[in-house]
């Protein structure tokens, strides 16, 4: 949100148009992300110096239109209307120009100074699409620039246009539709209060009234006057009767027809239709049969690669850490100072030796798959399983996000239109193994039992999520909306983009998770010194020792695991008083598996539970906690019986 008097530049575009890439090429690593007030829809913003002029730049969430139906569309339109941007930057995927122009036509109706960016020109050129950008600029009446944001092409020219338009603002003119529709819009404009003559103007208001009816009025107009209400109902009825379709379809058809006409007048295809290499690859990746073995192979390969990279790094740091602990013990004895320093060393070492060797490769590979465009394809393939669970494909996005962290995954359920789907998806997300639990799985199961056991662990985990989804959805009634999923172009991942994503995830761990891990390790060490841990372990012994068959000393790890999952792993070693390499001398492989199963499915961590409480309410948050405990105990007992 605009927090100063600097000029406001807002980036608007459809999903996967390269808008955020263009934004990041200007803002760099100093960009900040936050949620819009009262929502979980996030936006990115920064303050940049462009040729001596300071600007606030805001990257709004990708939106297909300015009709406030979807939560992202609603906040995008709300931001534009409330913040009154000095310049709108409409980013377009040049390879899908005809579709993208529909949003451009909506933005023109707003009346704000606007720059159109024809991004991804390299993709358009590969497809044989030639765009006459000068003619397109003349038709739309706004400045235009061609870019390839991924490679920095056209960035300087784009910034020149922004500064030039800010210094000499030009209000764009709207493009006329068919005479019949134009006449009806003019009638409605006359009924709109005169005070709305400034941007976005009475024409934009009239069009949005026809498209959305009372919702737009109640959200953006202070008073819905009786005369306006009567005029809106009459004009809507007349347009619907003449065209034989709802009025919102009339507006959509007009916009689509105009966009196609502009596209045909400004674009030519240099070669006939042929199957490109990307098309051939896509036909295999998204094949209804071959796509699933490939999906399995991709994630299996990523899994083994993470293990192969993380295991040697883990061993490399293990010995120096243990030598340092022994040196500390010999120097300080077994008093308060030793336990404080020993807890500090184990907390730091837990991050370096156990978490980072697996965490960084995981984020790195997930970023590669996301940048390459495979994540969206995986979501498309998994849509069929969502149907079996009583959900639809839009729930795939929060689930995939959950492999990184459950907290933003639960917040991402706001994109689901159905409250039923939001609750079910939010209840299932805590069962997705996040990066913290993935670290435990790799560090314990993969290291001690082998990578195939760990992969089987994931397979069973996904099966459990599917079964729970099937069962939970039976308690809810009502339909679930279908899937509309944008499939981006396949592209080569760019190292800079991947580095930024990895650094963002790593910085979050360093700032928030690692301090908790260190503090928890020190507290546990001091509890051990004070003799308090036996009491905690004794209270939890009926569950830990008798039900699960684990060493009683591990009871305290569950307490700290509630704060942060990584703490369970570090606390496990500290509670048993053993180093990582000698763990099997005090605990069996079967007990390692039982411990991992319980920690993985146990009650959501504190952050996840707090977000559940906020997003779906106290009742469902408590249901989630109870469900997690029940599933964790049941599966742990089954594992103990089998092994």
C-alpha cells in the first residue's frame, strides 16, 4: 500500500505473463511482500530510483479481468481504485496477445496513464508471431515497449516510457464497441452520479455495473440511488433480450470481439502451423497415461538427488561439531555455563548439519521445477485425484505450496471460491510434509533406512491425504467449482530467478526458524541441567514409551516439535545424549520409523495452528489438531505392529 507521497506505479497483468519477472528485474532483492489488509492475497512492493525519480512500484496479483469475483481480482481492482496510481503498467504475454488484450481494454476504461509492455517477445518470435507494436500503440492510444524481462531486454526502454508518461501524463481514450451497446452504456452513464467523472470515470463504473450488478455498487459506490438502480435493471434487461444472453456475457462478447479485431489488424503469422519442440515435450509431459510415470520419475529423481547431495554435506560438518562439543565439555565441566553453550552449539549445529544440507537442495529443485513450468503441469495431472477426494484442481496449488511450508499453503486456500473446499483443503494441508518435516524424513529415514524407505514414506503420506480427503468430503454437502488452471510455457530456468527464490526461503529460515531452533535447544539443555526433563517425559510416557515403544526420553521432543518441526530432530539427539552418527546405538531402525511417522503426522506446529484458527475458525482448528493426533497415533501403532 502507498505509505508516502511518492508517485505510484502499479504492475497489472494476467498470470504467467512475466509481470513479476519484470518487477523483480527492477526491484531486485529489496522487494517486500505483504498481504492486502483483511485478506491473505499477497502483493509485492518496493521503492526504486528511476533516472533520478523515486517511485513506489507495486506488483499486484495476476488477474484475468477487473470483475471482482475472484479474491485476487477483487483486491487488484480495490487497490487500483483506492490508491489511484500515477502510472499503470499492463504487462502482456506477446505470444498470447489476443487473449491478453481483453484485460488491456478493461484497463483503458479506467482512464489512468498507462504503459503496455509486450513481454516474452522471444516466445512470440519462436511461434512465428510478428506484432506491429507501433500500430498497436496507435490503436490503443498508449505508449508501448517490447521486452524479454527474463533476459533484461527492453528494460531501459520500458523505464524511459514510465518516466516520460509520469512527467507528461496522457489519459487514454476508450475504444468504441458496437453502436447498440454503446448507446445503452451512454444511457447508464447519464444515470451515474456526476461526482464519478474523475478516474475511473462514469463509463468504467457503468460497464462494471452491467457486468457485476449490485456487488460493484455496494463495494465501490457510497450510495446506490434508486434512479441508478432502475436504469441498471432496465438496460440490463433490454440488452439481454436483444442479444439472447445474460448482460455480463454481452459485455464479455463485445470485449472479446474488439480484442480479436485489434489482434488481427496488428499481428501476422510468419509460418504455418507446426508442432514445435515445446509442443512435442508438452504432449508427453501431459499425456493422460505417460504423464503420470514421468511425474513420478521427476519427483523420485529430485528426492534421490537431494539425498545424494545432503548426506555428504551432513557427514562433512558432523565431526567438527562433535569435536567442538567435547572440547567445551572438557573446558567447562557439566555446569550451567556448559549446558548453555552446549545447547547453543547443538542449535547452531542442528541447522548447519541437519537442516541446511537438505533444505537448500529441496528449495533449489522446487524452484527449478516451478521456473521451468512443470509445477503447473503437475497440478493439472493431479486434478483427477482431487476429484476422487471430493475437491477440484484449484486445491492442487495450496497442496504443492504445502511442501514448502504449511502456513502460506493454508493462506492460499483463499483462492478457492467454495467455503466447503476451503475448509477441507485447510484440514488436509497439515498432512502435507513441509520442508521441515522433509528434513526429518531425509535425515532419519533416508539416512538410516535407505532412500527407498523414505520414498515409500512419501507415497504412504500422499495416500493418507487422499483417504482423509475422501472421508472428510463425505461430511460436507454441495458442489465444488471446476478447474481453470493456467499452463505456462515451458522455459529454461534462469539462475538469478532461482537464486532469489532460494535466498528468500533461506532468509526466512535464518530469521525465524533458526533462532527458535537455537532457543529451544538451549532451553532443553538447561531443563536437563535443572532436572526438569524427567518430569515432562514421565507425564508423556504412557504415549511415548508404552503406546509407541520409544525411549521415554523422547517425550520432551514432542513439546518442542510443536513450536517448530526441525526442533524434534535436534531435540531427539540432545534428549538421547548421543551424536548423529551413533544414534543407532541407543535406538533401533524400527523406532526411528515410528518416531518419524508420529512427528510427521502429529499436531500441526504452532504457526500452522494459529493460521488455521485465523482462516477457518477455532472450531476447525481444534478439529485439525484432534485429527492430526488421531492419525499420528493410529499410523504409529500400525507401523509398530508391522515392523
